DNA sequence: TATAAATCACCCTTTATGGGTGAGCCTGAT
DNA sequence: ATCAGGCTCACCCATAAAGGGTGATTTATA
C-alpha cells in the first residue's frame, strides 16, 4: 500500500551506481518513496508526469538534453515539483543557471546521506529557494578581489571593454582621448599577461578583478 | 543611563528629513538606540568608530563617497557591524554591488516603519545575509526571458560575443565557418535593431535574452 | 622628492567589424 | 507533400578597431 504522506521522489541520473545508490538510500528512509528513476531526460519525459513526484533529483551532466536544459521542460509538465540539482563540482555558473531555470536547490554528489534527506525535506517545506550555502556563493560571486593588480582607471576601462564597447566609444564616455584608453589597455594587457580583449576579460573575471 | 541591551543604530543619509525621520522612528522604539546620524561618509568617517554601532543604515546615493564605496571602508573599521542599505529604487545592480561590498541587507525608502525595525532585528539575529526578497531578486536576475526573438544558435553566438571573443575565434570554437558566424550576427542585429556589438549585448542583457 | 597614476602623442601592421545579397540543406509543423 | 524557419556557407565592399612599441607630461600621494 502507498502511504499518502510519503514524499514522492524521482531520480534522473545517467550513472547507474549513483542512481541506484540514491534510490536505495532515499527509499529506505521512512516518509520518503522513490517513485521512479531514469538514466536521461529523454527517458523521463514520456512517463514522469504519471509518477507525480514531489521532488526530482536531477543530474546536471546528463547525456542528450542536459540537466540544465531539462529543468524548464520538467517544470512545464510538473510546475509544482521541486527540482534538486545533482552536481559533481560546485561550479557557480552552472548552479546559477540552474536556479535561473527554476531549480530549487542543489546537492553535490559527495553530500553525506543525512544531508540529502534533509535537503529534500527543506525544499518540501519551502524553506526558500536558496540554502544559506547557495546564498553565500551568490554573495561571493558579487565580491571583488581586493588585491587586484589593476588601478581604478584600468579596472573601469576593462569593465567598459567587457560590455563590448569600442575604445573610441569608451574614450568619449570617459571624456578622455582615444590614446589614453589605448595606453590603459596596453598596461592592462601587460599586467594580466594577455594579448587580446577576450583573454583580458576572462582573466579578470576569473580572478574577480572585474 | 544607557541600556546595555539596546541595539545601537547609526544613520548615514544626506537628506535631513529622511535622516531625522528614521532617527525618530528608531529612537522611540524600545530596545533600539540611535547613537549617531551623519549626512555623508566623510562626516561619519572621523567619529563613527567611537559610536560603536551594531547596525548602520547607509544611503546608497551619498554626496562625495557613495554609499556603495563607503561599505568596505566602514567594514574595515567596524567589521562586526551590520550594514543596511537605504535605496530609493530596487535596482538590481546597485543592490548586488552593495552585497558584494559587504552589506547585510537593504531597505527601500518607502518601507513601512514596522518593517524597518524588523529588518534591523533580523540582521542582528544573523537570519542570514539575504532576505527572501533579495534571494528572489537574485534568482530573477539569473532567469532568462523565455520570449526571446533569437534562435538557440543566435543566443549562443551572442553569448560568445559578450565574452569579447572575435568572430574568427567563435567560428573555431563552434566548428563552423566565419561566414556562418557573420550571418548569425547580421540576423541578431536585425532582430534587435542594433548596429554594433555593444548595443546588441546591452539590448540582449536588458531584455534577459542572454 | 621619488613613485605611481593618469593623461596624450605618433609610429606601425594586422585583424575585426558592419552591411548587402544569394543560396543550399535539413527539420519540424501543417 | 509542402513550406517556413533555422543553420550553414560564399563573395562582395569599405571602414573601424585592435594590438604593440616608445616616449613624454602632469598630478597626486607616499
């Protein structure tokens, strides 16, 4: 018989070991019930509507349609379902995109068993779309590195460059000469040890100089 | 006599009406004490260390050094103090920069009186660096507009462009011809009704197409 | 009073950009 | 089965932008 109050969990994860591991773990926990497991979004798409899960554990790195891209599709069919992202790495961008796509939280694959259960529980309680951990990451993502090799002006100009503006336009908007902008850019490139716009932007963003 | 358990509040706000309004409001609330008010960061800098506030209400739009830039300076002298940003507009970028600089939360200037007190209380309780409201804004900021006029490929290419990469480099990384990239860009420009990289990036970001 | 920052100048070559037009191929929807 | 949209590539054109070298002036600030 099905206990009506069980939290219904569905798992979409291509690695069988991990998938079955989670299923076993969650299934044996009182109050939780694994209603289905799938190795890909494509497999899940056909039948997951009928499983009526409360929570979906979704791997980000799925073959075929990625977990990230699967989120809005799943949400479309199951708007009330909470999606928890499974990820190996705590990569800012992936997690942010997942949240943007409608995920309610995330778990790294080395998360201890108890935490997994409590994460599912929290997300069901509507503790909010963001755990303190994610909130911390988000704030960190907005924080600048205070030990930048770039001067104020250089940072300012690199920020302008990162918006796609030409040097001429930057010069006009900052009320300085094009030659001055060029000088700053040369200095930026030297300091960051790069030889192009794209590399300068990437290096600066990686190091949170901008 | 000073009640030891009062929450010590300092206010930095250039508009006298608002400043005194908040001061009155908070001062008359049992458990709260306004220890100082300043019209600018420059005025506050000299003496705020001695006020030993628990919470600082800080206007973002200060004359001289802006509230945003004042945050790290204040944090340096008063690392234990929580800073609440006062802002007229709920502008994403400003708030995110404020959080990145170390602010603990924010209040809009039309916030009802009770909410102000409770925000101060929450931030003292360490309810977390983010209110549910801010969390919602953050998530929204990661969300894409689903009604984009751009195709998948066009979006992908515009994203690449926004990193500063040249068309040639984009072509190489996507394993397509330079001419194809050019075609996509022409279509992007037509759809967004722009005539340059910078404008395309700005329009797309404003509309959350990328 | 040194040093760093910001400013501007003139040299050079190569690469990138913006725009027009046309065309083939594939896929999903009607 | 047809047709539109999406992705691909081609060739045309002119101008703008980028990258790099060297040096010089001025203005804060330590």
